[in-house]
């Protein structure tokens, strides 16, 4: 069963922060060192100072980055930079964004979701995580005791309840937040604190399967942190409803037209001289005139075939798997559905079996132009382009209790951090 509930969000005080666009930031995992420095200089109260803290010297002492985050978080509350929202609420979050020449809209809502307990759960992750990232997020969570940004989840809204409640009730009110970010994406947040409507959403979500789209590290860390507090529980104490049993979560209909999934491509530092001969055992290889033709070929074939794009300095190649039956002969282990993921096929067949490319020689990148430039300037030997992972594949893999390779999906646009905070 999925248990959600409203909460009193900690929000930026708009009487003191006149321009919210200068204090919010992307999720921690997509912020580069360069962008972090830029955000630090954008505003003294930008959330990145807590989300991705730095160590600082103060009064002749060195304060480690996590203690520094805690100090800022507490001080900003004392200074009323952060204030507690007036009522417990569910928050509707709408994003309008341009994408490849068209305008799209994605609507979801944010509430607290109870973390899975032992045994069967209705919450399904789909990607593997990195321990070093989890260690970092655990240290921050333990120090600030708050969810600074929501995780991103999918569910099936067959009865269109989110849109119905939004259109009939929520959208008629003035948004709590209404900003435009540097990528021309509109972010609007509304508060829903009507008890009957909140209860309607809570009851509606009870029997839903929840698929984690983004935030796997934060979700696992939240579970570990909860377990660390419950293990030494003192006799007579009841911590079952404490805030750390929940995580701030964004819920969106997986059938929404505005749900946009992008691929994450692979740059490689090493490539054998006979790469073409090795790949031709399994793939038909065609040359493309340029990137535009390559991506058009990939788009046309992606719905029913296993294809990849490849770029070496000055040369574009379109790779098409000769026969799907070759997969079962070439790849052992994992399920039928897992082995038919393009990201798994690239990793297990192309990189590991054919080209002998080690994981340490692979770098992930979202932007095609940047990937091509990285190859042209000699930093990498080649880039392999993927098609987006299909939502039905994500659902199938998750329900099968399997995990995709890291960096299999990029849900666009990202949710902003700092619009709402869950403090416990």
C-alpha cells in the first residue's frame, strides 16, 4: 500500500527573497563544479550552499562542509529566510517548457510518501546506485535532517484525478510560486490544503504502484537513515509517525503527454583499432552524412529495433542489430526484458563482449553537441548515442525487481530544489 500525506513545507520567505529564481537550483546530481560556483555567486541564500556545501574558515576554525550546511540551514530559519507554510498541504507543481520546437506541460503533485518497510512494497526503483554518492547524501541528511528536494516518481493515473483536481479547484487560486528559470522553463507551485480534497488524493493513491524515476540515491539514503534511528529505539517510544519515516515526493502520471525521457550517451576513452570488424559480427553499419541524418535514422528505427549512433572525429555511423535472436546467444544472465534494453545491450554486448571497453573508460553525457565536441578535441575516442528508454520498459524492469545500468534515463526537465523543503 502507498501511504502519502500532506505536510507543512518550509519555504523561502518571499517578503525577504523577492526573486525566487535566484535562490532555487537544480538537483545536486546535475550540478557541475562550474555551475555550483556560478550558483554560489548568484545569491547569498541560494540553496546550493546547503545542498552542495563547501567547507569554510570561520573565526580561525575550519568548518567541514556538512556542519557548514547545518549552520546555514539553522541560521536561515532564525533569520526568517525560510518560513513554515501556514497549513499542512499537498502541493501541485506545473512546469511549462520548450522541447524541440514545441511547448510541453508536465503536471504533478508533491506530498510526503512513507518509506518502504521490510517485505513487499509498492515502491519500485529501476536504477543501480553509487555508494560514494549515497555516503555523501547520508552525511548531509543526517546533519540537516530535511529533504531539500523531492524525489521524482511515476504512477498510473487512469482516472485523471490529478488533472481533475487541478483544473476544478487548484488552478483557480494564485500560485504560491511562479518563476521562470535560465532555460526558459516556467515553474508554478500551488498549495492544496482543503481537507476533503487532500483525503481524496490520499485514498486514491493507496493502491498505486510507485516507480522511482529520479532520486534513487536519496530514497535509499532516506531508508538507511530511518533504519539507523529505529534500530536503537528506546522502550516505550513511538517513532512510527516521525517525519524521517517519510520522504518528500513528486508524483506524476506515467501516461502524461508532458513526460519527457531523454537518453544519456556514452563517451569512451578507448577503442580497439579493429572496432568495425568486431561490431559487424552483430550489427549492420551505415555511414551518415552528419549528426542530423544520424539522429533522424535513429528516431525512425527506435520504436522496433535495437540501434545506436556512433561518432569518431569527422565520421558518423548508424549501428543496427542484425537479428534480435543474436542477443540470447551472445549475452548470458539477467532476464529477457533486461537484455533487450538498449543501455544493457550497449554495456554487455558492445562494450564488454565485443570492444572490451572497461567501465572506467566510459563517461556519461546528455548533450549531443557537447559529446561531439569532446571527441573532436581529443578528450575521447568516440561517443555512442542511445535512443530514450521507453516508459513501459522502466515499469517492466522495476516490477521484475531488476535494476537498469546507471544513467539509463534522464527525465526532463528536472525538478527545482528549494521550492519546498520537508524538515523533520
